[in-house]
C-alpha cells in the first residue's frame, strides 16, 4: 500500500514539474510586426510573458476595454501559410491578407472590387493581362506592396500553393514597373476571376516569403504578413485567435470600426448558439439549421438565408456493372427523394441542383434539366435495362465528419430498397473515403457522397472539369466516367469563356445537359447558408463567392 | 549482490516494456493507417505533392528504418509535428497539460470532499436507511456515463437555471477587462497570486460543472472504499476495547477509526486518480475544455498520427518510469524486496 | 475498471457458496433482486429485439421522414429522432450491441487472460517473468486510450472497438488469476497431485482454474458495467458503432444537437446505459459480498 501511495505522489510531482516547464517554455505566440503599443493598458497576449517582470502586469481593476468584436467560429487553422492555405483558415486569412481584387456578390452593380490592384485590362485574345497596383500600401511587417511582392506571391502560389492548379493557365508574370505587373498566359483564361480566389491568390510580404523559403515552418507558430485591415495579435490553437486593427491599413479607419476581434474556435454549432444567446459572443458562424425558427421570430435578431457555393454530388461507379449502363443510372436518379433530403437533412435550406454547377456561379443556367422523384419512372427504366426487381447490391460511402450526409444516406438506402437494391452505408473519415475511391476501382465504392465547392467562382473550369472530365488518375472524377464528347465539348466551352462569353454559355448549357442525361452522378442540392445576426451589429454582407469567410471584420460595426 | 541483481532486472524489464510500448504505438499509429502523406496535405493535392510530402516525412523508407528514425528523434525529445496544428507535438502536450491537471485536481478534490464523509457516515450507520441511501448514491455515481451527466448538468444549470457558464475555462470579456497573467497556466493559481478576484470568480465558475461531472465516478468509488475500510477497521479489537471503556461512539468513529482508515483510503484515492483521467476525455469534449483529453479525441478522430503517438507514449512512459523509480526506491528502503 | 482486484478465495470456504445460496441471498435483498430482474429483462430484450420493438425496421435504421422529431406520445413513447425513427425501437434494437458485445468482450478477455495468468502463476520462473512483462506492457497504456488508438487505427466500427477493448482488458484477468493461482499453489491438493504425477496442464485445467471462477465472476460482473460504459463512450466520441446502426452511446451523441428542444433523443438512450450499468454494479456488489465479505465494497 505504501508503495502505491509513494507512486502517486511522485507521479503528481513529476506531472507538476512537467507542466510548469511546459508553461515556461511555451513560445509566446505574439505577432512580430512592429506595432505601436496601444494607448490603453490592455494585455492581449495569452502566452506567459517570460521576459516581463511581474510589476509590469496591468492592475486588476477593470480597465476601459477597447471596442472588441467577439465571434464564435468552427473554423480552425490547418496551416498559417497563405500560399499553402486551402481550407477553413480562409475565414481568418481573408481578414489578414488581400488579393489583387475581390469578386462581388452576384447581382452587384460592379462585378469586382479593386483591392491591391486599382485597375486592370486584358488583351483581346485574353492571353495578356495587365494589373495596375495601388500605391502607398504596406504589409504588416513594414514592407512596401509593389509589383515585386505580387510577382513573388503569385509565383509561389503557382509553384507550390495549396490551390496551385488555378494558375495552370499562367505562363509567366512580368514586372513592367514598380506598380504594373503583367500576366502572360498559355491559353485564354479569366485572370480577374482567378486572382480574386479565396485560395492561392493572397499577396504576401516578400520578407516573409523569403523566410518561409528558408524554413517552411516559418508561419506555423502563428505568424502572418499580409496587407489586410486586421493583424494577428495572439493565437491559441484549437481555442481562439485575437486580431488587432492594422493602423496603417490603406483603406483608412472610421471611429465605428472595431479595434480588436476575438474569434473563439467552437466546433459545436449548438454551443455556438448558446454562446450567442447568452451574449458571450456577438456573432456565431454556425447555428444549427433546426433552431433557426426561434431566431426568426425573435425581434432582436435578423436571419439571413442565402444561396451558397456548396453542393452535394453522388458519384456512381460507372466502371462497375450494372452502373455502367446509363439507363440504370437514370433510373436511380429518378429514385432519389430530393425534396425529403432537403427537408430532413438540411431543414429546408437548399434547392435541388441543376448539374454540379451551383446556382449563382458561372455558368449556371436554368435551362439545364433536372430529375424528379418518380418511383414509377425509376422502375420502368430499371426494367427496360434488364433489372425489373433490382437485385444488385450497392456500397455507399460518405464522410463521417459530415452530419448532413449521415442524415440523408439512409433516405437513399430506403428509397433504393423499394427498387430491390440493397445499399450498404459506410461512414468513414473523409480522408479514408477518398483513399478508397482512389484505389483499385474493383474495390471502390458504388456511390460516393461528396460535398463540393469551387475554388474560385468558375464552376465550369472547376466543378464540371474537376468532377467529370476524364483524367487517367482521377482528380475528383470519382465516377471514373470517360465520355469523349463531354471532354471535348467542355474543353471548347472553357476555351471560349474569355473570348466569347455568350457562345461559351451556350456550350456550357449543352455540356451540362449531356452530363445530366448520362447521369454519371446524382446532383442532390445546392445548399443555402443561414446567418443569425443580432441587431446590435451592422454591416453584415454575405458574399457567396467566399463561402468560408462569413464575416469581413472591416465592414462590421456596432449598430446605431 | 541481490540488490544489484534486482536493480538490473528491474531496469532491463522497464527498458523492455518501454521499447515494447514504442513499437506498439508506432505500429498502431503509423503502420495501420494507409496513406499518411495524403492525410498530411489534404485531398485536393496533386499526386506530385503527395510524392513530395512522402519523401519529406520519410515515409518512403522501409518500416524498420522509419522506426529507428523515430526512436532517434524521441531520444532527442522530438515527438514529431502534429498534422493538425503543424506545431511540435511536445509543445501541444505541454501547453495543454495544465488545463487537464487543473480539472483533474479540482475534480478529485470534490470527489474526496464528498466521498470520504459519505463513506464514514455510511459506515457509522451501517445497515440503517442512511447507509442504504449513501450506498445507492455512491453506486449511481459509479454507474452514470460521464458524457451523459455532463449534458444533463449543462441543460440544468446553463439553459434552465442560467446559473453557470456553458463551456470553456473563462469568459471572453475577461481577456480585456481583467486579463490573467499566465504564469503557471493553472488559472486558479494565476488569478490568486495576482489578486485578480474578478478573474478568480470567473474561472471558478467555469470549473464547477466540468469538475462535478468528472468527480461523479471517483466520488462514488471513494465513498465505497472509505466505507469498506472503515467497517474493517471498526471490527478491530482496539475499537472494541475503546467502546468497552465507554468512549463515545462519535469519538470512536470520527477519531480513532477514521485515523486508521485514512491510509488505505489515500491509496485508493491515488488509484481513482487514474480512472478520473479517462473521464477527462468525455468531460473536455462536452465542455470544450482545452486540455489533453480534447486534444487526444481530436487527434484520434483526425488520425493525426504524430499526436496520437506522442500522447500514448507520454502517458505510458510516465507510468513506466514512475513504477521503476518507486520499485528502486522501495528496494533501497527495504532490501528484503529485492530478494523476492 | 474496478480498482480493487478480488483477493484470492479459499477453496474450502467456496464449497459453501452453492448456487442455491447465491440465489437465496439475491432474492432476499431488494436491490439485488431488482437488478437481476432488470438484467434478465434487458438480455431478453436484446435477444428478441426485433420481436419486442414496436417498429423493428425503424429500430434497425429505416427512415420515416414524416415523423421527424415527434415528441413522446402514445404511438411513440420515446418520441422520434431526426429521421423519424421511433426512439423506443432504436433503444430496444440498440440493446443488442450494448449488451451482447460487452459480454463478448469480457468473455474473450477472460478466455485470453485467465489461462495466461494461471500458467504464469503456476509455472513461475521465466515464463512468469515473460508473461508478466507482456502484461505490464499492455497495462502501461491507460486502457481507454489504448482502445481508442487501436480503434481509430483499425477503422472505426463496433467490431474494431470490441477488439480494442479486449486487447486493453485481458491483462487485468491475467493479474487476477495469477494472484489466485499463486496462493492456490501452496495448497495441499496441488502438492498431492504433483506427487502422484499428474501433469501440470491437467492440474491447471482441472484444479486451479475452476477455483478461480468465483474471483473471475465477481470481477467480470463489475467489468461488464465498465465495458458497457466504455463502449458507450467510444460510440459517443464517434469511434464505435457507425450510423445508421442503433447504439446507445451513438444515439446520445446524435441527439446532442437537438438536446435543447428535442431532449428525448439523447435522454432515453442515456438512461438505458445508466440503468443497465447500475444493475450490473449492484449485482457485482452482492456477488462480492457473497464470495468474500471481507472484500472492499
């Protein structure tokens, strides 16, 4: 017995020592930019100030707090490197970094808002694009933003960016003078669209780019080097990120702007809702869809329901019989309870898709066909194809992280069961689902549920190409479909985008109808996004083109 | 000579266990998952990127080589880099440990404060309704799923009664109004030393529900053990003698019996600490508590293999080393042990 | 995991613990009686789940969209979940993985651990050392953590969760049986058998192991409660049963989003876990009282 007691005491003592060491050696994650100390005595860092003697700690009485915006988001940092960034951290990147230009929500008067570029033009053949840069812009670390910075950023993105493929059309970038840069393309492409992308288009300080070239973990401790209105103050992984306003921001500051923004990383939507209702945060990025009704009838809140960039697609394995028969696929497409899926899995927040191009994004058109939920038609087609009672099994995979997919997979299963098709549902981590689909098609799934979004606002060269164009090693073509007509028609439509938009649109419509008719996949729905904004916050403007960035800090102010 | 032999044997067996632990962890975390490189960069990467990362992470080398490389890094204190946060695993562990420890200590304190008196009272009134009542309460504590209890407490105290906060270690406002100077990262202590009373109150409030949830199981266990030990002690001759002398029952129970029951009870408290540890997984998930438990769950769900290896190794190595130290110490104190 | 390993039971005293004795003790203690009835009831429900459940198909996972999120009523005493499935049926069908699998886990842990412990205790020497080191190895990991790691590595699912738990649990039985064996080894009958020339393996099988049964039984009963909690916990975290199969821990997790308004989705499965584990713990207590009243309760 004594032995155990001794053991416990030693264990506790050691753990205490380890944690005390941990506390002391924790690298203070504060920004490195030369910030003029705020006049109010506020300590915003959470890291232990190892070098600061205790006497410098602010007095414990409540001090006058700076204007702080508190937000709850699910978004986490998978990387701090703006070049590599390709995921949820975009919610924060978009406030610390800027692109050359930003695309406005559909229906705006102007298509683009100039940011780091004041104006731009392209040659008639669409192969040469010239951008005139804004002068007087500095990065958070003091460097000047000029053509060299742009060239370095874009070249880095094309070379090893997370979204490097968006720069595939780029041949070279050339500096004409300090504030003029030219993009020379291999083939015509809408560089204005590409440069407005949420990924792979951030302009980064040359000093930082050099640092990361030397040490590729340079950014990961929590550093940034952008031109955006807010700069990083402190970062606690999985917990929170705090931003301070960048005093030298080229856009200038109004007294209504927030001095600081505190983003709490909260993975559960229910918790976010509770924080919002309890007044602990001003804004919440995700509210459970089912609970929106209570907010709609609450006069203290405004609920915005907007079209989003996201859609759900289900790929059929077109290499495996009987799914290699288009009639069977068409039959199955009639057997999907589209409306039920929207109502149940998405609480009504969605509209049935027309092809994998989401509504509101080029080249969507309402002249593209859709299937309806028609079990009779489904049975008829199946019988014609030679499977009057179904009789074959299907293996459906979906991402376990996605609770919506978890909810509508059983609906598909039950519906197909009525046709005599036995569906086995397998949930796995998205990475594993992905792995499985890329492995030998003989082992692969029969149906793959996918949540998709284009990297920038061109679902022709993105969605249509990525998902159904044939490449030998499938990229997102998880139906393994190879249709030469589709491939060539799509090539043509993409090529004409810049040169002859009207012709291109018509070509796209034809190619989308071909896709829908051959049904290598099911096009479930375009989702809608819902945001609950309390009345005391003004300036919320939803931009469908930037789905991961619900909140643009610079535009939000307290309401009068 | 026996002593030396004993020490050597224990050392050798500990090394064996440590190596075994590292092999098992390595196998579980790196061999079994299929394509670690793809998981590192994400799905939209091109094949050439995957190839590049595979080489960079050293995943193209044969397994035994990978293992040796890993062991080499380990001995230098390098536990690898977390895929999720891209920071060193050791840093992730050390920065989150205080949060978990603070929760654990508070929870155990509550468990002891509730459990020991419960056990004593139950033993005092053995067989009476009080005893039955306490025993039922104790066994309920041991049977209640921690994740369920946490949810219930949240609904009751946050949603319905609005008395206690929902999640996290402290409120957002605190950062700007009464920031806590993080010295030890044990927030209660940090707030205390700077006499930051407002922060202290806030932090304490945030600790209540998670600690209560965590304490349910150990409290029940401690109550049961205390009762059993007390009963056993109270059967002893010297207690009967004290009664024969006419000493009051209350004095007998609360003074003599308790004093002697304390020692084995302390042992049990130490052991329940280990079980409370596993409770932290659920409590931290429900209350969004930024400790090791939450990090472990996230790493497991995301198959962040360096983090998983780091956590498992950390826990196991601690255990083995401490066992070894205690054994050696014991042998030094009491040489007879080395003869066994 | 119960903290206290059962102390070795004297074989002589054991002969008095006939099953009749056990039954009479249980019947006389109201708590134990209720617990036994509850356990038998749940096992019955688990075996005949599809006959007992009012909506067996929904219990298995069939959706009924028009009933989405219905509150408890006469037709649906436990209400309906998001996909319109009757929660009562789901709880009933979920009793299978909740009960049968943990019984399997404990059974396998005993089957693996007990013989190893008997061999280690009986033979002693380097076999004992070796087995003990392996046991130490597995005991060096916190059991739930090891289970979680194995489970996520093998791929989430109830089978892998079960395997993971078996791997984490067997060492406890090895330790337990080894302790009993060592004390039994000193008994006369062992010496006598060895003197006659009975083989070691026969001694272990015929004499040692049967005498460990009571200790194993007490431990296993309480362990069942703990394993049920552990499996529920794994499922709650997403590491156990995968949707759309019903599982109590999984249902608590799925219902978490709706807990504020549609409380019934999480509550009833949670209560089910609690009741079953409570019953096993109470019975375990009683068994322990019977077999070794001196034992810590």
